[in-house]
C-alpha cells in the first residue's frame, strides 16, 4: 500500500539539511561535538549508542563515548557530567537510559547543562517546551513524530489527536508540541493512559493517533477511524520461534490489521526510530551554533 510514512527517507532529508549546517560551522572553525555516556552493558543501550555513533561519524559530528561500569556511583557519574559540561569541545551530552537502579535518572538528567541537553530532558528545556519557547531542545522522539507529520503533509491545526501514554520521554512532550498556538500545531490533544476509561472510544474519534504506551499491538483495528493517521512509537520484544534469536521487535500498533484502515501509518521498524537519531543530530548542531554565536 502507498499509505506508509517512510521514516528512513525523511530522516535522510533531515540529515542532508543538518550536514549543510555542519559544513557552515566548519567554515567558521568549529566542529560540533557530541558526548555519549553509557553505564553498564545493557544490550539495547549498546545498540542504540552504536547507531548514534555511526550517524555522528557519517555526518561529521565529533563524538566520544564513555562507558562506565554497572557499579559506578551516582557521585562518580555526576562528576563526569560536570567535566563534560565544562568542556568547550562538547556541545551535546547524551546519558543513555536506562541507568542502573541505584542511580536516580531525574537527578542525572538535571545535572546536564541545559545548553548541552540535546535529549531535551532537563527541567529548563521541559519548561521551554511547555511555554512554546523554541530556544530550548525538544525531546528527540516526539520532535521526530512532529517532523514526520509535517513532512507528510498531515493537517495538524484543528485536528483531534490522541496520544497513548503519559511518559516524560514521549507522551507528555508530544502533547505539549501539538497543542501549542503555533504553526504546525493548534491541535486538540487528548492524553490517555492506564487509568483512562474507554481508551478505544477516545481513539476512534481521532484524526491522528500517536501510540507510545509500550504495549505490543495495543492499538487494534476497531480502535482506528478509517482514514486516521497512525504514528507507532512503541518498541516491544515478543517471542517469535521463526526469528534467529527467538524474538522480534514490534510496535504498539497491530500493523497488519490497522494499515488497511489508516490514511497514513508508520511502519515499525523504519518509522519513528530513524527520526529520533535525526533529531538528536539536529539538536547537537543547534547547540554548536548557539555556542559559536557567543
């Protein structure tokens, strides 16, 4: 079907734009710098950071990765962040989640300088997002969803949007982005979650559904109005005896059942994931541009 939103292709459009900005910085004697911090050996974290490192190298962003042992204390991690905050060659800092249970994630995110918080998790940047202040950094995944909607020609102003999931990384910032009184926003947004009564009824009236609950195949065909735009943010591992390692990744949407109904839909994988990395690179270049302007 032709109703697929190709996240990989749109991510490449953004990378091409970002590359031009990187070249402009280099003409002024600056190379954008991005520091990755990983604590422990979580397999998914290794993969995610590796993908981001490869993209940084391809675009011309100088990246460094510090891998700390699982037993690293919160104080030791905070000391590293303080050092990176003070490093003029580092314009963006990404501390890969999840962190070990003995480290408070909110404390770590708040320790990163707001000017280098390219993940968009610092309270200052969260506040700017809520206020519609574009000088901050928007979290990469919801910003990527927004960019996909814009570049796919989806009418957002006046649309009924249902966001599934109230997480701080996707659900809440997604709601904030789409409800702003601004270009490519002005939507009426309903944020549903585990305590919402009759989630399906909310979804059935939506022009746009953003699924970010973290529940495999949660969104079924009978929850989607024909012609609705469906954005699948979920990343869930389910058993699959036919797969090489006995499992596979799926989204929050029952794709096979929902695709024939949808006006537009993101595949999973190949939809939101590439956009998250594209927005991280764009945020890093934005941070470097601000730094060079001082």
